[in-house]
């Protein structure tokens, strides 16, 4: 399933992220400063977070060691 995606300039240390918009729908944000292939991998990565429901889990921390 495809989700709304925004391509915008972010710091190069940030590849992308996903958030919920005002209606609760997921939005994937990708870094316009990075190559297309990197953004494709980042999109797939963020899509996995949506599929698993990570963004709805208040204790989820991608960098805390519980991300696969």
C-alpha cells in the first residue's frame, strides 16, 4: 500500500521518517538531499514501520534496540 510521501530538504544525517497527519494517516517524509536509491530504501524501511504498527506504539524507540 502506498502512503502520502513528502520529499523535502532535511539534514543529511536524517534519511527520513514517518508521522501521523491530523486525520491519523501515515505520511512518509524523505530527504531530498539524498540519492533516489537511498530514498527508495528509506521508503521501504518506513513502510515496514507502518505495516508493523510501530508508529502507534507509544513505547517504540527505533534506536533503542527493538527495531528489526
